[in-house]
């Protein structure tokens, strides 16, 4: 089973086993293997130091372990190592951001209780996101950024201490009240980690062989919704729930894809393990995060899941939240796509931050099969109330799906598309988001009713009604052997939808 270092790769086992410690109590970084993260990578380049890159000094010991220091002269960003690479995360929809070090997997913390020349030192040592890990970004007129941290003395700008000598030279600490060159940093984008390390999408088998397989899509509601019993679930538990939904061992062995929405990054490894136990074959689980545009910036950060555990038992980080795509480990190529999404704006008197949605695809070349999943924007008054962005998302998904048909791939796609079918009897609107999908492809429940052919069984129970918003589409030439929706959400707030396709 391959573990490919990329934004969509499976989160390493270290993140699954994280034991959280409070920002106040923790004084030393927990030793962990280099993680595999799912977010875009950035480097910090200090302006005041003459262009030195910021490193997380993970091999320094004691209460300076993981301290951030501008000390790396690198002519090209591709020459940077894990010590200089960070991912951006947000615990509050983009009001602030948190840096996570690629060197040790820890979140950057402002040491508010330090004194002397190390007061408010920045260190990569936090295992969960708390107030000490949050930074505000302020974009400057010259395109650089100032970082502002909340300290015991109020908000302070982060300074690169270029006047210090020895191992303190260039160390980062929050201590300035205004922005000068020492407080300016370039956020160097190191590229989107949105595809496997393989060179391009491989050619599918030709002629494409006959295929007989099953697919499932389920919004597991495991991120932030405290009304769901999966709210703070850990990976092994969630993996068992998913595997149980696949039916008997014989039926489970026929699956070629499982689409998952509202999962956490740390779930993926355990889900993979549970699928392998269920089927007796190898699986890969890919992940892509939901992001928010960070206030005061033009960059996006991955939204973190609510922690597992409790204040009594200890909090456990679950990484970012987003969508997952489980495929057999014969998969050798995958990628994600940013979908057009509503932008942050003022609604009434409130500044509303909008989720930036994503889609993800993977291929099985020997079977000439492609699988794609997405989670569209919600139809809330504070999101995509009129459905205009969901229509754009549906069009983009169609473009993605069909752009590879000429190469010989047959695609099954779906997920929580947050839109009712064109022929739905529900009073909800709009009803035309999925029109183009029904025109081009075959939904597994399509034709269930002769009077409402573009409709299907409900997948989302609500207080006063139930609606269909979860889908599985296959090629128009495919045969739908069966399509099932069991009206049992389990610990989620959606029913899973399962299909048996024959192509």
C-alpha cells in the first residue's frame, strides 16, 4: 500500500494517534514522524533578514525545541526542506490562521508565558489548535504579510530578531506594536499538493474491459455538527461504521469506490484499515480539505475538524475536514479541483465567511474506471441561498467528469450535492442544479417513478420532510443493476446511497 506525499495522500499514522495537550501546559514538542498533510504548502521568507527563509528548529532541545528562526538562505523554493514548509489551517472559518510545521506535524504556538529575550517566542509544538496557536494575517501595501499574535500584553506583531546573534539570530517572537521590515514576511506558495506524484493521468486500458462493481456515497457528519453522534468520532469507529454499510464480505469485495463527505483528515488511515479488513484487499483513502479565505489576505487555509475526546480525557487533533475518496490500492493517480464557491461578504451587518468547496477524482487504469466525488455548497441564507454557485459547481463537475471520456475512462461520480432533483415533489428550490447531469448521465435511482423520472429516494431526513441531495451517476450506457437507500442515518444525518453498476 503506497503512501504518497501530497495534499490528497492519506494522513500518516502519527496524526491518528495524536494525544492533545493544552497550549498552557505543554512545554515540549511531542516527537512524531514527519507527517503527510493535505493542505497547500507555504514557506515564510523574512524581509528584514535579507530574504532568509523561516525554519522550525525541530532538533533543538528543551523549551526551544521547534522554535521558528529566519536562518535559511535558499536561492530556489524547490530547494526547501520540511523544516521550511508549513500548511495553513483555520479553526474559526478564516478569522485567524494557524501554521503547521511539515517537520514535526505540530502547530506553531506563541509562548505567552516565556520571559526575557524569548518572551512570545514562536515554536512548532502545539498538538491542537487553541488561542496560543492563532495568528492574524495583515497584507501590506507591498504584497508582504505581517503576522499578529494575541499575547498576555494584547496583540503584537511577529518580529524576526535579526539583531540577535548565535542560535537566537532571526528567531521569531511576537513583540512589536507596528510593522517595519523586521515584521514583514513573504508567504511563498510552494504549489498545490493536489495530485499524486505520478506524471500525469495514466492511459486507460484499451479496449476498456467490462466492469461489474459497487459504489457507495455517504455524508458521515463527522466534522463540526454537534447534533450528529459522529461529531467527535475517531477513525477506527468511523471506519467500522462505513465498512458495515457495505453489506456482506462478498458484497464489500465488489466495491470499487466509496465517496465520503464531512470526514476529518485523521480518519483516513483507519478507514483504509477497516476497508481492508472487511474486503481482504488493499485500499487507498484520499482526502481533500474544505478551505476558507483568511481575513486580511488572499490565501486560503484548511478548516480544522473539531477535536476528538473531551476536556476530561484530553483533546485529540483530527486535522482538516473535507471529502474522502476510497479506492482499491491499484489506484495510481488522483487529483482535486477547486470548485467555484461563494466569496466572503457582508450579509446584513455581519461579515460572513464562506466555505470553499472541492472535488476529487481517482482512476483505476486497468479497468478504465474513473471515480469523482464532491460536496457542493449548502443552500443556506449565509451560503448559496439562490443556488447560483451550486449551478456553477455542477457545471464544473460535468466538465471534470467528461473531459477524460475521450481518453477511454468510464466515470462514476456523486456525493452530497446539496440540491434536489429536477422532478422532486419537494417545495425546495432551485430544482435545476442537477439538470445537466441527468441529461448526460444515469443516476442510480433514476426512473424509480414514471411520473417523476428524474427523482429518487430521500437521502436527507429533515424535521418536516425528507429530500434527496446525495447522488451516484454513471455513464449513460451503464446498467444500474441495483440502487439502494436504507432509511437509517446511523450516527450521521444522511442516509448512504449504494449502487451496483455494470458497464
